[in-house]
C-alpha cells in the first residue's frame, strides 16, 4: 500500500497530514494495474511448498477507498494519519 500511496521511500511507520494522504489515496490507482493475481502453489523437487494466495480484482481500489475515508475522518477531527 505504501507503493500505491507514493510513500515507499519512507519508513514503514510514520504519520502525515490527512490532506496529503487523502490526495494520495484518491490518485493511488491512476496508471496502476488492479486486475488481481491468481493463486499459485508450487514446489521444486522435494523442496518446500510455496503458496501465493493471490490478490482479488479491485483489492487496491477498495483499500485506497478505505484510506481516503480514514483521512477524511482524521481531517474532520484535526488529527494526523499514522501508519505502522
């Protein structure tokens, strides 16, 4: 999600002004693929079983919408938006 919000170069925990986060959440999917990925299970020889549970179509749009709602509430209450 930090990638979609343009925050990948920051620390994994932090805070920002709600207007900043709201703008990032509203534009986070522009030019991005949100088609999802299929589940994948694989094993090489006798090695460990690797399972990738995939991502459903529209996953990022839904999460960014929730973040935008959170930022709007934070703005109404005069709070910063924090992540960790």
